[in-house]
């Protein structure tokens, strides 16, 4: 019964005008920014574990979806910003494969550059642009993808 109620609530929210969604608070924005920077820091320092691997993937999916929603709403992005997110997402396959093969969580040099470019040049700005609370929808989207991605490992 609860599941049917949740689906109805999600369906209703998806049809509500965007201005009914609450934008993120400044504390929430700060936590989002810290989350992706902390994850990348764990990778660059060599302290990343499987947990950070999945956090990295989740963050990438969430920000890619946030960018899509903002773009759909009329925000414009430079080719560099679009490329930075796309290249970051493309690194996931090799990072996950390396983890499966070696048990090691880490980036190659080009993967690290892609991750840093996405974080430094795009992710913080996406959070700043989110005036309609699209980040919540983007997070739900990323959560829905994760079981499939993790199951494929």
C-alpha cells in the first residue's frame, strides 16, 4: 500500500509546476559541493574504497541528470561544460573494470583530469543554477540507476 501511495505522490510531484519545488537551501548546496569534492579527494589521495567508487558513480549520474533537467528548462551550457560531464561519465566503465580486476579503486591520469574538470568547472555551478529544486529529482534518478549499475559489477 505504501508503495502505491509513494508512486502516486511522485507522479503528482512530476506534474506539478516547477516553481512548486523548493530550491536547495544554502546548507544543502554546500553539502552537495562537499560530497563530490570529498569523493574526488579520496581518489586523488589513494584512500578511496569501494564506497567512494559508488559515491563517485552516483554523483556523476546525479549531476548529469541535473544538467539535463536544467538544459530542458532552458539553461544554456558551454560545449566545455557538456563535454566535462560526458567525459567524466565515460570514465566510470574503466574505473569499475579496474576495481573488478584488481580490487583497486583509483583513476588513471586522464580519468583524474576528467573528474576534476567535471567537479571544478561544472558540478558546483549546476548546484548554484538549480533554482527549482531539480537536484532532488536528479538524486532520485541516480538512486534508481544504482542497483542496475552495481548489479552489473
